[in-house]
């Protein structure tokens, strides 16, 4: 089984690409953002807790996130690959994920793909997306800025963690969806060989 992390700033295209790639390679796509949005829509207890953070553009606390993530992961067996989209987002989560994979599958992360893109492009993309996504966290420039700040402060440092483990690959996330998709396919095909 192959374990691939997609990580990068909000608006770098992780979700869109994770949809394509999981379909193409028949991998399972796990998105913590999607899971949280589902809880919010269904107004579950967890949904009510996480909404406060999400609506401000802040990360949900690690313990809450990891508990939900573990529960979801436990529902899926007999899969040939997993794309982790939006998890881990902190160093603590990255360490937790290592532990979880060791316990559950006796395996480790094969690839951690960093989506590299300039902040100016992100702001443009997210502002554009707000007009069609209906996502509350795309709705104001202040919230968008918070998400980018959270990313630089808490998520970017995990690249060093994966660099040390020698599984970090950086791809250019600028350009068209098609161009980025091709870059990803090449990286994954090389790993699968
Ligand atoms: P996303 O759809 O991946 O952009 O996630 C939307 C929002 O969900 C984020 O801005 C966070 O508030 C929350 N979220 C998603 N994944 C995580 C995570 N791994 N850790 C903490 N918060 C998360």
C-alpha cells in the first residue's frame, strides 16, 4: 500500500489534484477539510466545535483533528493507496500520522508532496474561488490572510520533518490544473516503479 501526503498552502490546488490523482490511480482520498465541512453541514457535536475555528481561518486543535482522522481511517481497509489531503498540518499531526501508520499497517509515508506557490497567486485564486465555492473561509480577505498565516506558522515547518525522512518532493503548483496534474503523475509513477 502506498501513502502519499499532499501538503501546501490553502488554494494551492491540493483538493482538486487529489480528486484527479485518486481517480486515476484508484487510491483512496482522505480530506480532513471535507470531513469537517460534512460535520458542520450535518450540525453534529464535532461540527459545532470545529465551525468556530474554520470560520476564522484557524486550524482545528490537533487532538480533535487526529481523533476524527483516526476514526475515518479505521473505516477503510483493503485499499491500494491513500492520498492524505490536508492532514497532517502541524508537526504534532505529522508525528501522530507516523505512529498511526506504524500501528495500523506496519508502514510509513512513501511520499510527501509539497505544493509550492507564491502567496500573491493564492490570494487571487482564493478570492476568485469565493465567488463559486460558497465556502465561508473563502469569503473575506481577512479570513484568507489568517489561513495563509496559519499555514506559514504551523504547516510549512513539516517540510523539514519529511526532508529528514527523505520522502519530500516539491512540485510547482503554479500553472494550469492540467500542468500540475502531469507533474504529479510523473512523480507518483516514478515512485510506483
Ligand atoms: P481545507 O478544506 O483542507 O482547506 O480545510 C478547511 C479548514 O478545515 C482549515 O482551514 C482548518 O480550519 C480545518 N482543517 C482541515 N484539516 C485540518 C488539519 N489537518 N488540522 C487542523 N485543521 C484542519
